[in-house]
């Protein structure tokens, strides 16, 4: 029996790799002759670089950069020397995880550290740079990143503005970077885990700024700034950058990367699955086991596990889902049976127990799957 184990991370409990290993231990206890392929997944947000390294190798390069509040920190990017390619996860330099709850305020944070990682990769000789978005502490439309790469932003009086969220509404002029020729010689790709536009009710500020520490009043001010940048980006570029799917990712860094870097933007789930050749792995498998920390109605709108299910269904392979919590069973895809979903919460005493002991519970679920299906 050939089993493909390909979950996303269980946020706050297990990495995708750890989830794979726990399930493998459980299955092998009961079906030791099984052939198992572990393929940890990510959706373009946190953890994507580890997934890429697991599949394609590469080395970590550490760089001294500025965090979202301009403090010096060490952040890493993944370097594939043979391809002259760098993978940069913006959350490592500009992520919400770098701030305490009291420090979170997207009016004051900047993506400048992400730009410093990009600059370091260019100095290393990168000819291709892949920037993965997600988990940001910022809402600056990428002007912090651009500032680190030589761009400058002026108000109506010609005064230079600090590259932070609350200044977006004051920007009237974008001064080009002296690194323009060098930036144009690098091929940039942006991988995003959301599909929101830059501004408006479904844009970066209204949808994501609250979780980054914004108040109701500051969300309105931030959206005003994003609308201002949308007009600038679209007017200067000659096409609607701000309306692109993913433009609002990472506080508008999606749109900023397209404008300042000329980046090509892709949806994270599709990009990662293609990069890992998952269709080929599914073809070899008798069973496919995927999952993530929480499975609910939002899991099916083009998100990672819905993509896995659809690809497996096309090849007529049975798929099982493992997760931390399972909600809104009525929203499962019509071709999928709720009895094929296994959750940690159904075994744990409470949420804390589930989060703390997710590994052992997944191992038990692996045993259960082996006895029921394999």
C-alpha cells in the first residue's frame, strides 16, 4: 500500500513536517509494510521556505535587517546557489510574530526589513527572487520594502515621508530608485496566500488590519492611504495593479511588489503544489492524507487542502483529511464524505490539550486510519 501524507502546518502546534512524521509513526505501527511518501505543504505564508528546502535543498543566509518597528534583528532567506535563486519569506523580517501584542500597530510598522533581505539577495547575485507573503505586521503597501531598495516618498510640500502605514495617505510623489537598472535585471515572483485587492471593504486594511492591532479609526485611515496608493500605482503603471487578486496581501505588499519590482503574482496553494510536483506524487499513491490545523468553510475557497482534494479527485484517488478542529461539515465538497475527516479535537480533552499534544493525537489518528483503510 502506497500512502501520500501531505498536510499543511497545524498553526501553533506542529510544522507540516512534524505532522507528516506523527501520522507516519501511527500508520507504521499498524501497517509496517506500507510505503509512505511524506510531502509537507504550505500555502505561500509562514513555513513555505522550509517546505521548499525540504523538496529542493538550498542553504540559509542570515542578514542583519530592521524589524517592523525599525529594530535590528537577524533574518534568513533561502539561497539556491546552482539556480542563482533566493526565496524570501516576508514574515521573517516584517512579520506579526516579531512583535508583542502591545507593539502591534499597522499604522507604525514598516516592511523595510523585507526590502533589506531583497537587497542582500541581489548583492549575493540572485537572478530570480521569490517573495512569499503572509503573516505580516504591516499595512504600508510595500513602501517600506521599496524604501530599502532606494525609492523615496514625498508629501505635497515635498517633504520625505517615513515608510509606514499612517503616511500612505500623504504620499503625492514617488521618487525612483537609483537601483532601477539592477532591479530590472532580476526576475521577481510574489506568492500570496490570499486573493484580496489592495483597498476597499475587501482590501488589506478592512480585512486584515484589526488582527495586526489596528483600531476602527485607524482602519479607516489606513484604507484611505491604500486608496491613495492604489490611485498612484494604477495611474503610474497604466493598468489596475490595485485590483489584482492578491494585491492586498501582506498589508498591500502584493501590489507594492508588482509596482516596485515588476513581480509576477501567483496564488500560493497552486504555486507550491506545482513546485512540489504533487500531481506526480498523487499518481503513485493508493491513499492521499492531507489536512491543516482548522478545517471549516473557509478551507474550500481555493485554499491548499481544497486544491489537494480536487487534484486527487481528478485521478480517482481516495483522500482523507486530518485536522486539529473540524467545523462546518455541511460545507464539505460534494464529492467528500465527512466520515473521512479525523480531528485532534475529537480525541482531546479541550483546546489546550489538543494544541499541546497534537503530535501524539495525530499518531493515534494514523493508527486509526491504518486499521480502517489500509
